[in-house]
């Protein structure tokens, strides 16, 4: 038996999920907490991300609610010009580190064990000197790693690479010592988009880039997800979505209508899209990506040789001077769904469309304020992280259902309306804006039909 630590909750994982949950548990209870994480600092996958990564949403509704995040100012240059600034990966990590050192630990109710490998049943081992610990969690063990995925920096490519071929994860681009003649960027998700935009911003000729993308994706337009002075535009776009959901005849019709409204974007409007990862892009980023003409749509890469790249549906030529950039890690995982609240256990999972911070914080609030697990699970129903077009509709339907469920618990509903993690928390600043009143009326008029039609579409 190792050293013993006695607490009310043992939280496994100090990434966004664990930190955001812990923040609300501490705010609403007098519980004691131990946080165990295999990394050296809080922040989860952000500590491993590529150096040019940025939070793809404005920072005001991300992170732990007890600390402000981001400034009320807009970018004036680059692909985010005119929109509120995006936090860098380093700023995100600094935010979570500040939460640990300035908020959590000073309470005297938190013990933090970085560089510790959780081995199950309350036991964990130091990755530095092998010390063994056993946690007696009087109330729950909280699994905040259940949907943790991988990033290219920590996951090898899922294809064979012949000796001598230059193939690197996206993050290594910022540390290149030998220039490349050409670039082959492999992947269709947000890492690939960020990598391509970064290369173009560095002045790389679009003709020197090959983009291997197995699927075309839908991307929410950042222009309609803005806080502060641009919040009325976001609120009006939300009403547009609800009206669309009320009237669309099929899942594809939903996306056609939202694309016409420019709420959702495709890089190639001539290619059918079904992927929906939910990452947010700007119009300017899409314009940059459309400069790349050498697009390969032959499925996933199977192997890279010295002169050929083998894919699911064929092969293409490559050269010794081409730098192949691996952007194909799985991101977030989609394990089997399980009840979030179980005796002695909480399994943190997504519950509805929106920022992860809002929903993971809600789990902490519900644990603190609701009377039992039956009520908690009725409000917090897990869903898979979105991957396809249908997943977006499932997630939005879940959002509407969660909002309805919260109405039965005024304390929870009040928190949800006022936390800085809620995108419309400061809508009262715009009470006199006629767009806000008009959007509110449209949302109310179409909400019931939208809920009914979404249920029909996702079950058809």
C-alpha cells in the first residue's frame, strides 16, 4: 500500500475537462479534491499542441469560470482581423496554470499531483521517482480523461513511412532547419487547416502545397460567434439557426440553408461535405485555403514511399524534396457512452452543442446542487463528440433539451444564464439593440417547431 491521501473527490486529468469541473465544484461546495495528471502542468493536450495553435473561439467563454480570460479587443491584422482576439496555446496553458496556483491551491482544499500516472482504483504512481499513492475518495472518482484524444505531436502517423522520407507532425514545422521544396499536408481537420493557413501566412507559394484530405468538412463561421460589441450578430445568427431547424426538410437541407446564411462554411463549395468537427474558422482563413489548388481526394493515406503516396483509392507521386506534414491524429475520442453520474464515479463527457467549458462546468454545478444521481443524469445526458453532419443536429437538439431541463432547477438555470462561459451572458448590454429583440421573438416563435423537427431529422 502506498502513501494515503483522503479527499472527497479524486479528479483524474488536469486538462480543460478536469480543471473546469473542479473549478465549479470548489465554487459551490466545501469539498476537498485531489487532482492527478501525467503531465508536468495543467492544460492537457494544449501542452502538446503545435506552437502556432490558437484557441479557435474568443477566449471570453473558455477556461475556468472563476478567472477572466482574454481581453475585449479586436485583431487588426491577419486572418482574424476585425474579430475579437484569439488566445495562443501558451496563453491557454497560462490560464489553467493560474487557476491551479492562484485559485485552487490557495483554498487549502486541493492537492495536486502532476507527473503522476493513474493506474486505477484510486492508485497513482509518480513518474519522477516511482512513489506510489492511494487516494481514498469519499464521494467520487472523476474520470476527466474519458474523451481525451490524441494530437500529432504525441501520436505516430497511422500510415507507413519508408526510411528516408521526410514526414513530421505539424508542430515540427516551427522548428525546421532544412527548407522543403514542396509540402504535402495530410489531414482534413482543424490541425490541417491551421497548418495550411500558417504556411500561407509565411509566404509559401500555394502551388508548392498538396493537400490530402479524405473528407470535406463544414466549419462554423467565427464572424457569427463573437462577444462584446458583436454579440447581437451572434444572437441573430442563433435565431437564424433555430428558424432553419424548424423548417428544413432534411439534414442536407439544414446545411444548405446554413451555408446560404454563411453561418457554416465549406472550403470547396463544389465538394459534398459530411464531416463536422465543430472547429471555428474565419472567412479570411477559408479564402486563404481556397488558394490551394492541388487537392487530393483519394481517401486516407496508407503509406508514403520515396516517390509514391499510397491511398485508399489510388496513389499519387511525391518527391524526395517534399516535406510530408502529419495532421491526422484523432483529436477527441468517441468511446462508448456511459452515465455521467454513477455510484462513486463521474465520467466527464460532452452533453450538447457549445463550448466544452460550459458543459463540463455544468457537470460540476449539477453535482453540487442537484439532490441525487437520477436528477443529475436526467439533466446531463452524454453524447458523442461531433464528427458528422448528423452529429451537429444531435448536439443542438441536446442543447435545447438541456436548456429545458435546467428550468426545473432555478439555481442551476441562474448559473447557466450568468456564468461568463455562457455566450449570451452579457446580452443585457445590448437590450436596446433592435436586432436583439427581433432575434428573441424569432427564437421563441420557432423553438418548439425546431425541437420537434430536429428530433424527426436525427431519427429519420
